C-alpha cells in the first residue's frame, strides 16, 4: 500500500503513474540536488571530493586514497570499505582500530562481507565516485609523461614509478600509525593490542569488535535525533494516508481489492466465527470484507487518526460497528504502541478453530544472508490467550514489495496478537526480476518529442536513474527475458530481519540479439492453501493487468547485448557488439539504516559469454526513500 511515490525518472506523462499516487501531504522526498561529500567519520559535508578527503586525513588520520592503494581495492572493494566505515560510525563506534589492524598485519579485511555493498547513506557521493576511472586517468597521465621524457629517460621513469609507489605506501603506513597512536591514547589499558591480536589470529571479525565496543561505550549517542527524524517521517507517512486520493487509487485497483475480497469472503472455514485483526485498515474495506465473510469480531487498526475516524464512520454506515451490535471496532494507533485489543472478555467459539485436516505444515523460510540492520529485532511478548486473534490480515505491500517498511509492523502484530497456528493473509510474498528493453524505463520518450530531440533531458534523467529506482508501468513487450524469483517470504514464520536479503540471479533471453537496458522488478502475494480452501494470488506482473504498485525499474550503467546460447557468433553479433548468453549477479534489498521507511537496493551484475568468459562486474546502488 504505497503511500507516496519514490522519485521516479519516468517523465512520459501519458504512461506514468498518476499524480494522485504522489499526494502532496508527503512532501519530504529527496531532492535531486546533492548535499555534497560527507565525511566518513562525522557529519561534516564538503563541496568536492578533494575537500572531504583532505578533511578526513587531517581530522581523523585516515587517507582513503592511500588506504585503497595499500589494499589494492577495486571499485567494489572501495564501496565495501566506505559502507563498513559508515556502518561502524552509525553504531557509535570507531572503525579505525580495525582498519589499522588490517593494515598492520596479514589478516582478513573486515569489510569483505557483501552486506557492505548495501549503502548506509542515501546519495553517498563517495560511493558514486568512479575510483577506477581515476586510477586510469592517473596511469594515462603517467604514461604520457614517460613518453614525453623520451627513451633515454627510461631508467629514470622506472625509478620515478617506484618512488611514487613507495611514497603511496609510506603515506598509507603513516596514516595507519597516526590512527593507531590516536586510538591507543584514547583507550584504556591494552584494548588496542587485544583488538590487533583478535584480528590477526582471525578470532574476531574486526568490524564487529569495533562496533560492539563503540556501542557499549556510548552507542546511544545521537539516538534521540535519529528517533526524532524517524518520528517526523512516520508523521508524514501516516499523514499521506489521511488524504482520500491514495485510498481511491487502492480501492479502484481491482486486482488488489478483488484478491482481498475473495480471500476474506470465499473461505468460510477460516473466517466463520473468527477473531480478525486488520493492520493498516485504511477506509475499513478489508475489515468489512472480513465481517461479510463471517468473522465474529474484527479489530481494524490505523496509524492515521483522520482516516481511522472515516473508517469508523464507514463501518457504522453499513451497520457493522460494534457499538451497534456489529463485529467491527476501529482503533487509531500504531500497532507497536497498542496496549490491548478491544476484544470480547472471553474467547468465542470460533477462536480455537484448527487448520483443516491435511493442510501441509508451513514451509521453511528461504535461507538468507544476515540482514543489514545494525542490531537484530526481537519479537514482542505474546499477548494472553483472551487477547489473541485467529486471523491477521493486512495490505502492507509497497513499491518493490518492501518500500515503506510496513511489513515490520505486520510481523510485530503477528508475534504479539496472533494465536499459535493462526492465519496470516497473505501468507507468502515473492519478488521477481527480469531483463528489460530500452522501453521499460520510459526514458526513450525524450529522444523524439513532437519531432524535436530533448537528449539533454534524457541524459539527466538517466544519471538520476542510476541513483534512484524508477517506479512506472512496464509493458509486457518491454520484458525480454523469462522472470526469475529472487526471494520468497513466508509471512507465517519469517523474522523481521529477514526483510533484508541478498539473492543471486541468472537471466537469459529467448530471442535476439537484443539489448538489456534495465532490470524490472515486481512481486506476487499468495493467500495459499495452507490457510485457505479457496487460494488466491495477487500478482503485480507486467504480463498481467496493471496495479497501483506498477513495477520498479533498475537502470543498468550500459546496455548489455544478449542472445540465446544456441545462436552462432555471427548471429549473436549486433552492430559489432558481443552478445552475452546470460546476465548474472546479485540483488540486495535492505531497509535503509540512514533514513526510516526508506529502501536501499544494490545491484551487482556481469555479462556471461558462450566461451565461459565474463564481463566486468558492475555495481549500482538505488534508493527509494524520504528525507527526515
């Protein structure tokens, strides 16, 4: 139930999402303008790369360029290093001891984990800088200087190159010595020596030790401002649902609304006599579906006080309010702040119903990597039996499934209020990925506008699309590969931290050669046979009717020409471009650690060729979110 539109690059007004899906009530979206280069160790921001690097070296004793050179880091390694540092600093820790230890001894570096590909800071200019291109320019300049010096200076040039390398190494060592000296002076006893030994013998992860120590010593520093920022975003989020335009869009979405109606009204064995909790009830439509489906008691909860009042009025107007003897009560509250549910004092007859005989047990959740959140989220205490419900229903899905982070509230409600064995509707959610043609992004609109080229606009939007995901309807003909399911969530068993995941993918095309310009992402949710005798599927696929969720488009840095493996090299040639037989990589999605209710998406990909070779790894970080 996306409440507001993340910054979209689709500017084809004829096919883009309507303005009603971008309510003015939520006006805190990120601006296009960069806020500058942020220090790795503080809140200071600077207008250029050179300024921030000089500041971090002078104020914190850390030279990023020298450290990169010492560890021979490529673009991906540099991104990991930057996010590792920002992760530790965000947790209130000092990452420099672990960095110094990694530089001083032959130990595994602490930033190798792929979770450090997920950005900590939205629009991080240090991550977006092309470090490898910088090295190539330096190498080209050195080559030009060598050529200008003539062949007679070959030995002198070689000596100069060695001297430059030695200077870089010495600079890195001096930086590390400054860091180690500063940390040693600021820590008690042999803490630094213990940390170095821990990293050297591999007994700790370096990063974790530094972060844990920092958290114990003062990890709550700055917590109040972060909480205030999160509260401001929550206020804007719930305010966006106090307007009627977004609710009209959701109610008018027949794919969405029909799926929930069928699940609640065509499954009497589940709903008859049941207690139902509707999280994020909005106008009350799902609560009323549940009542019409036979539920004995329905509690609708919504965080927007205004829309909760209208939901109560809608329920009363249809003769379903508890005050008039009906089954429905509406409460205005965040589910996490609700002390008790307004339920009958004793369980009713239907509250102890069991799953139908022969219903398979819940499947185990898909194995996932550790979530990117700094600390694991623990489930709340289970409410007493008289406060438990039989069915939990919610329309919680956002763009790209996970935008808005409402799923965490649903899982909290499940752990707190749902009885053991109770039903979650929907109970399965799946994320799909496919290759997209140039038309998928909509950016080709600007190539010819009434006979005029507006290429400068297209190039500007393309640059922005490499930082922010595009949200727009994608036509089926613009999907050029078979989709692959990259993640499946079991809503009945998953943990809150399972929302953050990294999954591998491999995409191939059935015809070609054709150029892949983007990856297209969408989701399906299932009201499965585990709980429903009449299962229902809600799909947001571009191959079916469009929904108000539309699709999410991830633009690639450069198009990748693809062709089926069966084609010959000649058939796979397109204007001289070598055709790949597959596009492989990893997709990471994680709740932003920087901005509440925002989503970070990291795409790592490479072309794969018929001879077994691979193209260069590319990494793009996309944001979907709001500023506090």
